[in-house]
C-alpha cells in the first residue's frame, strides 16, 4: 500500500498527506517528492516562491503545515498553472500564479523561502510542456537569486546531481547546508534533500538517511525537523 497517496483508478480527486491535501486528477499528479521537499523546509517563512509548481503539490503540502504563507507559484506551463489554481481552490488556499520560466524570469522580488521540485528527469519531454532535461546547476542559480539574505533554499534532486548542485549553492553565498539522503530498496540513496541559507557560514549537516516510504512524513504530514526532534528525544530510531 502507498501510504502517501490514496487514488482509485477513475477517481477524480486523490489525497496526499493522509487527506490533508486534495488534488484533482490532471495533467500531472504529484508524487512523494512533493511531500518530501515541503517537509524539509524549516521555520515559518512568510513569503514563499515555489519554482516549477506544476499542479501545486509542493506548495499545497507546505501550506497544509504552515497555513499563513504568501505563496507565489511559478511555472512555464499555463496548463499546469490552470490545474494548480483548481487544486488551490479545492483546498481553500490562495496563491499568486506566474506563468514564466525561471531560467529567463526577470524580477526584483525576493522571498523568505524558495522551494523547488526541479525537473531532474532525463528522457523524452511529456505532453504538458513542463521542463525536462533541465540544467539543474543553472536552475539552482536562478532559484537562489530569488532568496532574501538569510532566507532558505530547499530542493530535492537525484543523487547523481548532488555534487553539482551543492557546488553551485556554495558559489552563490549559501551556507548552513543540510543534506538528507532518501533510500528506497537500494543500498545507495535514490533522492537527496538539500537546503541552505543565503549569506550564512559554510557549515554542513548531513543526516542519516530515511526511507522514501516513511509514513510519518508521507501520511502523518510531519516535517523533517519534527521527526529528528522526536528521534533525539527518544534516543532511538523511529
């Protein structure tokens, strides 16, 4: 059973995070990556930019935990943004939707948190006009440029891209790095969660890995910080 998603074959609406987030079946259905990257964001940011929002999965998962966010959802695909707007209405949430490409977007706006589930997929582009085969180094640079001093950047990537993305983050005045590997059935990490703050000292924290099927995140909707707080208090594995 997939605990993070409950979806019947012909069901119009499915749920994420144990029913906390509702999603209409559409051009793209969020995966567990959306839940994970939202769970890795720390603190209580007031202004948030979700880059490559798709149908709004990451943004809605984050807002389910931190309701009073001023959310800006950016995507290159108007079809995706239209679907995201429907999902926001379904969840009684609001956002500023922007149809733009982060690679070319020109703005002076900056945010407390810039969060992204980037298009690290390598292969044939899908029909919904979303990015595929993107240059993740450039994507990272463009995202960091939109973070306020002291603000946070959070992303989830394929393990193979970790060194390149971390290097780019360090080049652009990021510090206070947090690295969390995610494992499936393999002995090596399949995904990696990364976060950093702009203008902070270059300190790095690497966490012991978690299963990609961790129900406390995917079903209970807990943040990573909450999981580690409980783990440290109990002095044992969850």
